[in-house]
C-alpha cells in the first residue's frame, strides 16, 4: 500500500509572458488583414444594396416589397 501525504504543498503559479516569434506575427497580420478586408467588402455590399433599394422604394413605394 502506498500513502499519499495530505500536506503536499501546491506549486506557486508561474508568470506567463507571451512573446510572438516572427512567423506568429506574420500569421496574425495576414489573418487580421483578411478579416478587415472581408468586413469592408461586406460593408460595401450592404451600402450598395441599401442605395439600390432606396431608389426602388422612392420610385414604387412599399409595393416594391409587398408585390
């Protein structure tokens, strides 16, 4: 039989420091650039659709949506 000591001390928490290497920094920049590009593209598509729909609603009123 083995016995485990009930008074075992817990280790002190280590201090974590995050240091990104060159490959990590390049990857993060590429991913961030792609994310921002997609958000800008979606925003431009939304603006285009809003402007086009505003013109149609000005011409035809709510019947353009309801039939």
